[in-house]
C-alpha cells in the first residue's frame, strides 16, 4: 500500500515506484488541435486493445470531459492527480484499475494548475512522469484540449513522444501544423509524430502526413514520425513503430534562443 497518505510527508518517488512497479514504459502524449473530435475514444480503444494484447497500460487523462479517455473507458475517478501531488490524498486513491493490465488517472485539475503556474507543481508533475514509467509497457497521456496559443502541460511536454492526431479536413490539418509548431518551440522537434484518423484509406492518410511533413521540414526544420492511419485505434501502430524500450531517453530540451525564435516566427 502507498504510504503517502493525505497530509503525509513520505518519499514521493518511493511511493510512485511502488504504485507503478519497476519497469520502464514508453510514455506517449496524444494531442490534437481544437475542433478535432474523437481523440478520447481513439485513445481509450488503443489502451484497451494494448491491454488485451498483454501490454500493461496506464492512461493519464488531462481532459476529464465526456470526450476524454476516462469517460470513454467508463471510469469515474475518486480524485484528481492534483490532490495526490499536493498531499491531499494517496496516489492509490487517484489511480483506478479499469481492467486487467489497464489503469487510469484523472489529471484535469493538475493540468489546469500547471497552466496557471502554481508554485512547486511543475517539479512534482515532472517527477510523476519520471516515476510513472513502471508496471506498464505504455503510459498514454490524453492531453488537455489545445486552445489557440496554449501550450501542452509539463507532463505532456516531458513525454518521450508526442503524437499529434489530425483528421483529413483542412481545418484540422492547419490546426495540427500550428500545434506542432508550438510544441517544437517549447521542447524541440525530437519525438514528434503524426497520426491520421478519418481517412478513407492509407493512401489518403499518407497524403495528409506528407503535406504536414513538407511544411514542417521547410519552415521548422524538423522531421515528423508517421504513426499511421487509425480508424478504431493505434495499438498495432504503437507496437510496430514505438515499441517499449528498456532504456528511457531524456526528453528533448528547448532549442537555443535564436533557434526557438526562428521557429516561433516562421510562417506557413
């Protein structure tokens, strides 16, 4: 049992290690531009499919709304990760066992607190990401919905990989590029991938990827990974293209000031 009880001062890292076990996981944040629908359902189906394939999965939901992965999984969290980070509840109370090999935690309030810059939470949130690479092959983060000019949470930005999910319509493609640009400014272009949903076939999905990749390469100087085309889930694509790695790779750091400014000021 976790010993970081409400109001307790015991070692946070040790408690998280016991919660998530001792195995490193592939940490992947899923984000999408405003107006892109269905990401929560896709993430929920991806998590369920991975678990059914024998892969341990932890889902972190920064949205907490009806379209978020927790709602799609039928999960009603007892408390938010925020309450555990500030010591108001034990981590075991924040994590819900959804199914064999599948657990989930709500991080909506925690993500909002990060956006407000509440003192001390960034370090604790980042520590949670470091320690959550346990007892699972995958940690899947459903990012808080992106708004114009808004950045991702520190938890998402510190993920080893960030997958931007785009549909095939023009507004989603444009919004996906804008989101990729903001992410590249904040954490560099390493570990950035595109997944396409809603395409009629793989060829159409590849065309969307080629379009965004060409612009990203020309104006941001980055190369995106192609996760694949998913109608129901991305479980098989994750296994094929982003398999769990025993050696975690540190997240990319913010580029040099001059490089970041160039990316930020670039135009399509």
